[in-house]
């Protein structure tokens, strides 16, 4: 990985590890629809004017079908699922479960895009070990009554969306400026969530703590707008599958913040499953070569 790629990788990993912590803080005062609406509205408020000034807005609008598809798969579904699930599971566990994204990305390449190189022995072994780790974590903690598997499944479904969206962006939106893609996407998501959020937004804000309001601002400007722009640059630099390996960093950030600042416990399932997931990610990573990923949108 180049120096530029390493810097982008580190920043993306940090910024994508923060949302789980700030979602937990925002949930103290706000509903799930309001949180998703606020973070996308704030992101669009910054990125859409920037895209218009820099001339990228027209390109994004011309590719509106793929921009809309990206928004639906990356944000509309996953952000609701993750936020709603954090009412019932820890932020650290949510971040850890999102670490399964590279497994699904490899599966998408192999099954749907007919890239059989994605299922080489090392990669396949990593996927199997990783899923055993997830099964151990969920199974043990479910048996002990620590976690409800329904909410785990919700985060895993979000991870599936996270695995598909970067491949769409890399193949269909590579020539479109990232700020314009994200700005239009967030404007679309905010529009979808507005009817569910706006009727309750005034009473929610009137009773909200300063901590929760600050969390919304950080979610919108740092964890959404800025993080997405950096992530798109990372996809162009290293490809969509390697880009999803930021979940190594995501998990460390999410778990650390949850344990240190939210006093989230290290459960038996987490202690057993985390090492297996880490080994699985290591083996599944590094399987993609640059030539396997198209250089231009097609």
C-alpha cells in the first residue's frame, strides 16, 4: 500500500470507528429516524453546495441511478439497522459485527461478479474462521442471555449493504467526484427520513442534552461527510475490497471507546469470538489484487 493509501486507510478507519460511540450518545435523546435524518441532512448541507461550486454536481446527477442505488444500500437501510440495534446491543459489539464486511465483499465478488480468485484457499479459510467467530460470539452470549440475536442479525444485514455499496461506487461512480456522490446520496436519504423525523424533531431537540446534540453534529460532519469523502478516495487508491479492511481499525476504535467511556462489558462471547474474527479478517484480507478491480466505471 502506498503512503497515500496508508494515510487514507488510517483516517477512514478512525472516522468509521467513531459512529458507534456517537450513535450511543445520540440515542440518549433522539429516535433512530431523527439520528439518520440529522446526520444525512448535515452532511448534505456541507457537501451539496461544495459539489455545486466545484462542478461535480452535474456529473452526479447524470449518474443518478447509481447514486440512488448507492444511497439505498449504503445508508438508507444500514444506518437504520445499526442505530436501532444499538438500543439493545453495545456500540463495541456493533462495530465488531461490521468487521464482517470484508467477508461479504469477497463473497459478492466470487458469487455475483464471477471473480473466482476471491475464493482462493486462504480467503475461503478466513471467511470460515471469521463466521465461526461470529457464530461463537452470538451463540454464547445468546445462551447466557447477554445479547438478543435479532439485533445482531440487523447489524450483519447492514454489513452486507456495506460490502456491496463500495463495489458499486468503484465500478459505476469512479469518474464522479466523491463529494458530489455523497452529497446527493445524503440529500436523498434525508428526504426519505424527513417524514418520519420532522414531526418529532422539535420536542426531541427541546429535551435533548448538549452531549446528544454534539453527537449528532459529529455524526453528520465528521463520521458521515468527511469520512465518506476520505473513504471514496481510499476506494480509488486500493480498490473496494481492500478498502473494506478498514474494519480492522473500526473495530479497535469502537470497542475501545465503548469499554473506556461507556463502561461496556467484555462478554464471554466477545472474548471467544473476537480472536477468531481477527484471524478470519487477516486471512481474508490481502486477497484482492489491483488488476482484479476495474480502473474505470463500466
